[in-house]
C-alpha cells in the first residue's frame, strides 16, 4: 500500500518537471468502468474486489479517478471482512485526497472508516465518522446525503432506535426507486424489514421481504437474496409459523451453499437452529450448530459468533449437559477476547499505515526540497548572468551606473538566500512535527522502539532501491552490486518482520479493554436468593471437582438483568476453580446477602488459596494474572468488573481475607431507577 502511494505521489512530482504525461482514460470510459465495478460487486464482493485490483494494476488513471477506484477497493475489503487491509487502504485513500484539489472526496474516508468501526462493534466511533462525513456529502450530491443518512440509520438499528431507522430507510428506498438504483433499493428493503422486526411488526416485515426477494431474483442480487431468505425464516419463526420457517431456512442454506455466500452461512445456521429449538427439537438444534466450526468460517460476524456460543450454552443447559454448557460459555468469553484483539489489530494497522505513509511523505518532501533548492540556485545563477551582462553594457555608459546595478543585484541575491535559509528551517520544523506525529499516533510508549526500527529499515530499503536505480540508469550495475542489494534488502526485510512480530506481542500484553455485555432483554424482577440457588445448582459438579454452594442472608427481590448476573456468577466460580481450588479436590462457595437502603450486597466467599493482599488492587486490571504461563490472559475479573459497573449499575471489590477469596458485589434493588436517573442527569 505505502509503496504504491509513494510511487503515485512521486509520479505527480515528476509530472511538474516533465512535460510528458501518461495517457489516461476519458471520463466517459471511466464511467463505464465504474458501472462494471458495481455490477461485479452486485454479484459478489469478492468478484468486485478482484475487478478493482485488476483495474488498478492494468489501467492509467487521473488522481481523482484513482481515488474513486481506491474507494471501491476499501469498501469491498470491508465487505469481505478484511478490516486490517481496509484500514490500510483507507489511510492511503486519505493521503491521495490530501494531494487532490477535490477535497469533498474526503467523504469516502469518513464513510468507510465508519463502516470499519461499525463492523468492529465500536458504534460510537462509527457514528462520529458518519456524522463527519455528512458535510462532505452535502457538498457533493444528494445521493451521498441519502447514503450517509442510511449509514447513520444502520447504527440506529444497533442502538435499537428502530422507529428513527425505519423512517430513514423508507426515504432511502423511495429515493433509490425513483432513480432506478436497484441495488440500493434492495439494501433499503432489507433494512426496512430489520427495523420492522425490531418493532414486532411481523406481517409488514413479511410483505417488504417478499417485494425485496422478487427484486433480488430479477436482478440476480444473490447475496441480498440469501439475506432476505434468512430474515424471512426468522420472521416466520417469530410469527410461530415454525414449519414454514424451517422450509425457508433450508432454502436459504441451499442457495448459500450453491453460490458460496460465506458471509451469510453462520447466520443462516443460527436461525435454523433457533427454529429447531422453538420446535422443542434441542437435539437437532445442537447437531446443526456442532456440524460447523466458528474458527473455520472466515466471514462470520463476531455478533453471530457470540450469539452462537451463548445459544449453544443455553441448549446444553436445557439438555442437562452442564459440562458442555460451561465449555460453550468459555468459548463465548474467548470470542469476546478475540473481538478485542481484532479491534486492537485494526487500530494498530491504521497507526502503522499512517507511520509508514508519513515516512514516505517525509522522503518525498526531502526530494521536493532538494529540487526547490536546485531550481532556486539555477534561477539565481541565471539572474546573476543577466545582471553581469547588463552591467557590462552599462559600463560603456558609465562606471557609476554599472556599480549601482551590481549592488542592487547583490541585495536581491542576499534576500533570496535569506528566504532560502528561512524556507529550509521551516521545512526542517515541518519534518520534525511530521515525524513526531507519525511516531505517537495511536501508539503507547512501548511501541516506539520497534516502530522506529521498522521505519529505519524501510528507509534503508528506499536507499538501497535509490542506489541500485541510479547505478542501473548509469549502466554501472554489476552482479556483485545486485547481489549486495538482495542481501541488504533481505536483512532489512527480516528486521521489519521481527519487529512487526514484536509489535504483535506487545499488543497482546497492552490491549485496553472496554467490555460491555449485550443487554438483549429488559430488566425483570427476581428473588435474588432463590435465583442464585437455582443457578448454583447447575454447577454442583464442575469439571470433575466437587464444589458445594450455599446462599444465606436477606430474602430480597431485585429488578435487574438475570442473564448478566448469571454470567458474572459463572466467571467467579470459574476463577475459584482455576485459581482457588487448583491444588484441592473439594471446594466450597458461600454467598451472604445484605440489604441496605436501595442496594444489596452479595458477599462471595470461597475456601481456596485466597488472594495476596499486595495484588488486591491489581486483579481487576486487564491482562493481570498470576498464571500467565498457563495461558491465562487475566481478562475474567476485568470482564466481571465492567459487567457489574456498566451493565448492572453496581460496584465490585475484593477484600483481604484470611481463608479464601472474598468479593463484595453491590447491586441496586431496581436498576431502572439508576438508569433513568443517569439519563436525566445526562
């Protein structure tokens, strides 16, 4: 990526010094190419990506045309879930727009960046990028305004603001239909169905989906057709038409397998398994889920992965297979960790791309500065020659006029030299600022050394390339020089690879966690002691070790999220098992409930090895663990901390205890009051 942008910008620079330009295609020809790209994408995002890569390698474009094609490439990479490459490409796109006079093209950067962050589940960041895109959309055309509003509405879907999303999608569909944009009309129809499902308007959703399916079959939009069939099966299940739901889901899976539509495969499997569960056929639901592997499917969405893992745990519990249920729950936590790793990886890819691009920009700036100095000196020499000639002529008419003319020219040269020095100092300051920005952008202090090494190695490669290019042009390239170039470049490449591996290792150790468990159900009222006893009864015999449980104290009822309380409880039990009961066959977990005011304390106490006083303040820190060598990443208690504080609106702390580990969880008696008060305050 960075090599291409460096080469492209270098061509732009050389174009200013050379009157010969590469022949580019006309606007009418480019419009035909864009239409072919859109048609390829409609058949398959992978086909669209292959088409774009072929055009970038084989065609000569203007800067603005290249920007548009690069925009397509970034978008298609996003569609096939190549998020790291998509982020690198969009950074390249941003740099290209910076060198273009058409600044409104910056819309593509904000739009696709929003799409990347939305795919990562970082919806607040995505919403910010989409909002930043809106001014550029308004400066270009009405179509982009509708598209940006549609993207914002997609985020509203994730935030369950279904009514607002529905209005926007219906407007977008009317616009697309009016302008014969069949692909966008298909998009809008599917999204309208999603909003109607969220509003529990199943009959209207079925009607919209039937219209969408007819449109998609007419225009061969196979990806959209698969999505619509899966949604139709879901609506039929929610309408309690289970046999029809099963038939439609099987039809969708057949289409997905025939057309290799990987992006919808796991979602279809999950919907079909949910239908089997609704038919009380738990065995068949488990069989279809276990027949495929999450890790072997490249394009499965992380939210679908989480839903599958959680649903599998539910099915195993329903079947009475508690060991498999706990294993599925562990997989659920592993997927959450993988999501965080993916988020960090994409952000690191962005930072590395920006750093690499900044280094290339500095190199280009140095070349430009050298040419400017050379041109300034040539101009000064030319002016001096003219001045001397004039002076010689003027001498014939008087020495005084000649001396005066020379003095004036010397003053001009002095001023020009002073301006040259000032410009040089200013360029040096700009280089310092650019280098500093590239080094600190999005990276922690611990990343400085490997990134510096990577930049240095890249610069060496540039120098080797420049040296061998000059020798080649001068016809002085020998086999010895070429062999030395290969050896030096390979060494520099190995240095880059080793430091990239070092960066990956550092990222694993220093990821910043901001875990939020999905609130897929409204809060309900439960009898806390009875609920805890019920959940603990499922854990009587955990993975071969006998663990006894007891719940005592206040007979209190609370309004909260039971599923999250269960997840927190399971994580604490797993923590006790893996750390507290590591060297003992039997263990006990006791819970004491203490009601005070509008809150209740759950005092969790086990009889394991306990927690040392000196590390009590560290145990909720991400990646802190005493068993790092045993593949424990130290994420469990941090997940518990965030779930209690942000989702249950409570607090959790660990206390010093003579025997075993002791945690105190404080929860509100009615979480709705806490949430409403916070919203009123905001």
